[in-house]
């Protein structure tokens, strides 16, 4: 994974590199929840909270799909020589 692209938005990437930066990200940034973790959270949620979570998940999917479509339609830039 090339983490150099994140230097503009994460100043830690100016200090840490390679495996050290990956370890920092694993420790300090949220992870993708597992199905089991989600099931545990949903088990204690009210029906209204579950509907709200589902609505947020669907909104994220729609946003991701829009970004994918937008990227697909952008013409490739010519290489700089």
C-alpha cells in the first residue's frame, strides 16, 4: 500500500513511513467492524436506532456508488514527460 498520497492530509505521514505508518494507522484510526461486532451493537439497539443505522449505511453506499461513477467518467490525464 502506497501511503505517500496521504501526506497532504495527514502530517504524521511526514514523520512515519512504511510499516511504522501502517502500525500507527491501525492503532489510531477506526477499523472496519466485523459482522459479529455489528450484530452485538444491533442486538441492544431499538427498532428506531436499527432503522437509522440502516438508513446511514444505505446513504454511504449511494455516496460510494456516485464517487465510483464520477471517477469512471473523468478522462485520463496525459503523462507528464
